[in-house]
């Protein structure tokens, strides 16, 4: 289930993003770690409930952005001294690196076979 943020308006949520609110990193990392082996490309990470606008904004993360997001999040987790989670993030990044390398090798082998 995606993390929910209740804000007055979209501008308040933008401030959370600009201020690098740790809760956003937690939501993104949680979504990524739960979906590392998923075949789906897009994953629902956040629901932003805007009370003034009476609207809900659903934020998804593209599987192609998993590695970059984990890299950015690792910095935030280190700053928060959440070292056990840092180890999980690093392990997930290594897993994604390995999958990317395997895909590249597979592509090369296929091109040589033709």
C-alpha cells in the first residue's frame, strides 16, 4: 500500500519535496524494495491528499528510475544514520546492477547469434 500524505494544497507538497523530507524517501525506498522483482514498470508510491483542493494525487515510480532513486535515498538514509536500511538499499542497488549486466550480456549474445 502506498504512503499517504495529507497537505493543504499542491504547493505544500512541493515544499516537502524541495526540503527533502525524509518521509518521502521512506515511501519511495519502501515501494522499490517491495517491487524489485516485479515485472510491472510503474509502481504506486505515494498518495497526496490535498484538503483545500479536495483532490488526491497518486505518485508512481518507474522501474527504470529505481537505481537512481535508491542512490539519492542512500544519502538521506546516511544523514539520518539509518545504517541497517542503508545496507538494504545498497544490496538492492547491487541486485539492480547485476540484472542490468545480465541483460546487457544477454543482448550481446543474441546479437552475435544472428
